[in-house]
C-alpha cells in the first residue's frame, strides 16, 4: 500500500492502488522540486552536495548547477527565473535567464538573516521565504537575529518586510489557489529535538494575505503529531485548494479545512518536499532525504508560473 486512505474524499484525489515511481537516489537531502514547463523538466536541490539537479523523462537525472551554497528551497518567478534559498551563504538569490546571480535578500535591517529554507513567489512577483536557524544536536544556534522570521521581498527587490516573527522553526510555505491565504509550517519538533527526525511534531498556520502583501489573522490550520518518523517540511496545493504537506510517513493530503484525508507513504525517515509537474500538472514529485519519486494524481496542482506562461 502506497496511499493510506483516512476519509472517502481521498477517492477524488488518489487511488489506494497506485504506486510511487523512483526517479533517482543517492542524494544528501533532496529538496525544493519545481517544474520548468518550457523544458518539460524538474529541478530539485541536492542540499548536502550543494548542487541543483534536473530530471526529465528522456535524460533521467542530470546535473543542472553545482556550487549552490547548500541551496534548499526553489521557486520560479513570473519571468521563469529561479529563486534559491542558499542556506550555506545565509541568503536568497535569483538565477537570471542570462546566468547572472542576483541577491534577493541577505540582511534584515542591517543584520544578517539566519538560514533561508523555503520560498514561494506570488503572481505579482513578490517573494516570500522562511528563515529558520541552524541548530546543533543540543538545540544551540549562532544566529544573529533574535527570532526566526517569514519575510516578503518586493517584486523589484527594493524592500524586505518581516511578516511573522513568533515561529519556533518556520519551514515550508504556500499560497491558496487564489493567493488570499498563506500557509506556513512551524516544524517545532526540529527545535526541541534537532537531530531526531523520529520525533514528529509541527503546526500549519494560515494567514490572510492583505492587499499590500502583508499577512493578518494568523490561526492554527493543523496540529501535526504522529508516532511515525518525519517532521512536517514542505507543502503545495492543488487547484481545488487541497494541501499536500510532507510529514510523518510521507505526504499528508489535507482538504481546504485541514481535514487529513490520507497519506502518500514513501517509506522514508524524512520526506522533505513535493511539487507539481508534467504537462497536465497532475504528477506530484516527492523528495526525501535520499531519493526523488513521483506519482500521478487526479487533480492538477497550482502551477509554479502564471497560466499564460503555461500555454493555457
């Protein structure tokens, strides 16, 4: 069994008989899967080896870019430029189409940011990213800021605004299909037990997105606890507003109200992230600490680029 069904509504999304296809293995924390429609290819991070990998149906997994400074979360902006959370250099960068690397954010009010983890780009080009701190086995950190934040960078990169400063360890984030809600994961278990993925604990919070791009009305969306291994990490949404959050056991499938419909089981100790791909955006690519998988679902995902860029 690859798909564990907890509610009948899951029938509209996945079949309990479907399988995971392994596309690649041998990574040191695979992360940040993002689909490049024009190339019919998936980019994803191999964090521990400081490289970005590329998968396509014809070539399999190949090297896209190396020396990424422990690049983690990836996203595409409306012009198709790759936005990268560089944990090793404690900054967010953008790989322009001519190969130029532009710094998106590396400081907040003159102080070096912590260790950017995940990123999402709104359709207006504004960049939202989480900034947890790296902690050792005892939970100690050498961060310069007194908090772990969630930020918004203006589309022209002219300003950076702190949106949230009360998370324990902000991690994955995504927008609802209409971009009126921002979901953010707080991987609390990683703070309390920083070296043990077997201790699963986390919280997904939802925020209203204001007209100026700020957020308000933060509330609990789902408290995630399980006896299975795996911290809540990355997440995406489909066009119906269902949420796919990596966590204990694999990928948790949640309806727009936060009801846990079922889990796509990966068998990995830590399932790190997921992302949509394929011509119809119904293939869910899943990364774990060691491998890349995919499975075909019944509802398309929200594209990583505006629909006009996808030819629809």
